[in-house]
C-alpha cells in the first residue's frame, strides 16, 4: 500500500493510542454532562458525601444504586444498560476504587483524585440543587508537576533504515496523539522500502509491511523500568484496545525524562525491567500489537515513569537524514513532522 492509501486507512480507523483507553472511549460516547451552573461557595462535604456513596456503589457493582443517584436528565441520557456497561469497563480496566483525595471545587465541578487498583483518574462530579448527579467525568489526572520545556537527554532515532513519520508534530492536524497529555508530542513511524512504499504485495500479512520485524533501539542510555510482552500481534486491520500499548518497553533516562516504545512484536523483547541499556541497544522488534491497525513503531517522551500520569515532552533528535519533497539533507537537533521520511545519519 502506498502512503496515500495508508493515510486513508489510518484516518478511517482512528489509529493508535489516542482515545483507545477503554474508559475514555466510554466517556466520550456516553457521559453527557448537564451542568447546573457554577458551584463556587458550595460545601465540599456535600460533594464528598455523594462521591463516597458513588465509590461504594461502583465497587459493589450496584448499578441500580448508581442510576438512582442521577437526576432526570442524566438518567435519560445514560440509561441503566449504558451506565452499567461504562462502570463495568471502568472496573475491568482500573480495578476497584481504593481511595479519593480531597475535593477541589471548580466552576466545572468538584474534582476528586481517584486512586484505583491499577492507576489513577480524576473523578469530577456535578450536583443539582437536590444533590443528584447531573454531570460525571473520569479523566486522566492533571499532573501537579509540569513537564520540562526541553529535555536534557540527547536522543538518537530508535531505529535503523528509512521510516515515514505518519503522525508527528505540534498540532492535532499533524499528530493524532496531540490531545492525549502524555502523548502530546508522540510519533508513529512506519517502515519505508527502497521503492518508497510502506508495504509489499497485497499487504494482508504483517510480514508484508517493511516495518514488521525491524529492530527497535534505545534512543539513549537509561534503565528499563517496565516491560510488557506476550501480547499477540494483530492481523492487519484488526485492533486490540484492551491492551492499547501492546508489547512495550519503558526507559527512564532522568528523573523526569522517560521514553516509551510501543506496539513491539510479540516475543521479540530482548530486555527486562531493571536492565541498564545503552544508546542504540536492541530492545526488540517492531510489531503490530495492541491498539495498532498495522505494523509501526510508536515513540514518545514523557515526564513520569507512570504511563497514565505522564505529560508529553517535545523531543528533538541529535542527527537525522531527512527526505521531504524530493530533497534529502542532514539535520541536527530536529523534531520530525508528519510526512517526513527519516533515517539515522
């Protein structure tokens, strides 16, 4: 398949990690919000009481009780079947809700930092005058620690050979990941062959893609802090939102600089958590695991070792060879954008 065909396929499938988190998908499609006006001046205890009741109902799977907590408009917008599916998905993805942090009153609602068994989210509640829920969000938490404006770690491209930047850049138009906090400056790279295409033949198998099986390399020295392996590679065109990152390696370079390489080939990962790695060391092979419609390498840099808590850092690579609009040139300290074809020096 050529680049234009790839572009159409990717855009039609809503490719990669953006909005693939099960809970975010459910929220976007189900959680219709009916705010009743600013809540400044309301007692935090009022919201805390309702929030604690909601937590108890979520953890005991008492969906009828949750439904009874909605006001009429919320109940009509989120009938029991949809509401139950949402909370089942929430529990399946994150586990039980262990604790709530102190309430923060905002004009948009009251925010409770919610610690689950397998991660954290901000739970925002809006109440009407009868203490019924008129709005409810579960969102990735806003980090109290800002991401660095620039990274200090010197980065190399995490691969050999030629790759097309399918998503990359500072805007939503250039980068499908742009609205996801930890992936704001993420890249999706697809392998390019000598013929300038990304695929061979009819492209019905992973092996038909130039990217599949290519080596994924450490972009800098660091310590491997997390490895996910054993996720089967998808058949092209099929996606796995239940294990969004697929097979993945996470490397900590500094306290607030962490690399994430995702969608690696099942069984190919050559490192384990705790390993110290050097720039250019083989981590595994490019695959098609997780929420990926076809073989490619996802890479981003974030400020936290906890995937869901991170904020993205715009990254530049020390040396690249760039081909764009028929011209090839060497670049230093360059951050690739959608449409570039790049390779190491």
